[in-house]
């Protein structure tokens, strides 16, 4: 696969056209992996780190499931990455209704570099039976609120390519 051969509109088409039932987030993640591998057979499924799928061209796809068109999307503790596309899938009744592929470049801002990394190690407190860790939570506004309902790709320049 060369650097420019991964087609986001084809990925969008494959996701929207899927008859896969989304019962839990793992179903969506596996669907995204399977659809990516149609174009990039060497795409790697990351089960312990972000993004969910690492493509051989250096980009990644992170699957995000939602049952609301208006609710913000939790990115959890991984800061938005310019080399990641977020596949936000709205499903109702276990069926995919809308898909937004959003470039991480649209989410990035300079302040992100100044925010400290998440402390993943547990730290002790004066109470010896209790420990804590800090956790940074990232969240993006629903792409269906930002760019409208339907299925689309929001590229790095903010251009919207509808399905």
C-alpha cells in the first residue's frame, strides 16, 4: 500500500453499508478493523493503545460509538492526534445510521502540548489504604452537531465530503 492509497470515502461507504449489528463498542471496533483491512491488509488492530487501527501509511483510525446525535464524544485520556481519523458511528436499534470520519487535525490546538500527560501510576496518600491517579479526559463536540446529520468525511482542511 502506498502512502496515498487509503481511501476514506471507501471506508465510509463500507461502514455505512455494513449490516453488522452494533451491540457493544467492541462490535464497532472490530467492524472498523475489518473495513480498514479491506484496503490495507497489514493494518494492525491495537487492543491496548490508541488508535484502534494503525494503517501502514502511518495514520490511524479510532472507533467511537454513540447512540446520540448530540452527545459529545469521549476521547478518553488520549489527546487528539493529527495523524488519527476518528470514526464516530451513530447507531440506533443496533444498526448504523450515520458515520463521521473526522481528521484529528481539526481537533488539535497548540495548548494540547502544554497539558501534562496522564499519570497512569498510582500514587500514595497519607491514608495508606488509599491511592490515586490523575486522569485527563478529552472530549469532542458531536460531529453531527458541528457539521450536520448524515455520513461524511471531515478532512484536515475542514472540507466536508458527504456520502
